[in-house]
C-alpha cells in the first residue's frame, strides 16, 4: 500500500478490503489517471492514493455523500457527530426521505446509516427506500475526525460522477489510464443480497462489461477486474489473464458463518 494510505469513511458489503495486498501491486508508476466506476467505499483508491482519479457509481446517495464530504468535511462531520447513537435514532433517520434534507444532513444521514446498519449493506426496496436493519454491535462505530478529515483530503482533486460504469469509461478513459472494476455479482441472473437497488445486475450487464473491457484495451489503458470465481466469470472474461485467490466471506453477516470463497482477478496488466 502507499505510505499515505487512509481508511475509507464507509463500510461496504462486498468491499475488497481483505484483498488489498493482492490488488495494490497492479498499480504502478506511469499511469495517467485512476478510475473506479463501481466505487462503493473506494477501498482500493484509498489504499493507493493516486494523484489523479475519477470515481463513479450509479448510487445517487453514495455519490452525493462523496461530493459533500470532499467539499464540506467539517460541516458534515459536525452534523454526523450530533446524531444520537442507538436503534431509535437509526430508525428515525432511516425513515427520512433524503431528498427532503439539505446536502450536509443528507450526507451525514447516509454515513450514520452505513456505519450502523447490518453488515455494511446498502439495499433499498422497490420504492428506493433504504431498508437495512440496525446492527447492535460489530459496526465499528463512527470514524473519528482524524480519519474522516484524511478521507476528505484524499478526495480534493478527485472527479466524482454519478454514472453507469460503461458511460464513465466510454466518455473519459484514454491511453495510459488504469481502471479498477468491482461489479456486483450476477449469479445466473439472481439478485445477490449485497447488491443495492431494486434492479438486478444480470447477464446483459456482464455482456456490456465485457465490451467495456475490450474498449479499455483498444484505447491503450489497463484494467483490473475482481469477480467471484464462477461459470459466469469464465464465460464472459475469457481471453484475459486470470488469477484465482481466496478470501473469507461472512455468510449472512455473522462471523460464525465465515467461509473461504474463491475470487478471480482478471486483468490486461501482464506480469
């Protein structure tokens, strides 16, 4: 990891935090910009701290939160610190419609719910309302100001977009750029529990993703993709270098249900 690495300010289900030691070596000298079009908590971005970066996601609340923290870190932190801890406060904040809040309270609410929800999930019902239950323990609490401000400083020169992954790459990636992709898992077109939003990331998205990887390559850029070792991965990502690695996953979010799972690193960065 970079010497100036910092911790993300969010928890995120499906984050590749445990794989950072395997992912950071792919980032080397000579790249122009770093792209992360499924940013989530942006754990790899925070680990390597690239000098120029574009972070994007389709999750409006997530993107708004990153932008507001980048631009107003102390004000967001003060609002966040003022919230009462506990289940009652959590449920009251969850019930609020974020569109009725000012940007500072909207960002603070998002972080509070993220840090105290079950297993760091972001999940909504069909109406788009966040519906993850409160987690009474094991959340790690809220970040302190030192961590929070370091996370915000890392975003100062970052471009943050609300955009579909393919659009971000089509409009922005050029020769010499580096793209890290960590998409939701499409398991035979069944919705994976950790995936946010009412829509499924399915085989049609995997086809788009494969075409996008080819576009990255044609433009002279490099990519690293992480995905569950699965028939879908072999079907859609054949032709590029693949490395199988193993990590621990919590089934249903409980430590006692940990199991070892296989992941694939797919890349056109050839060692």
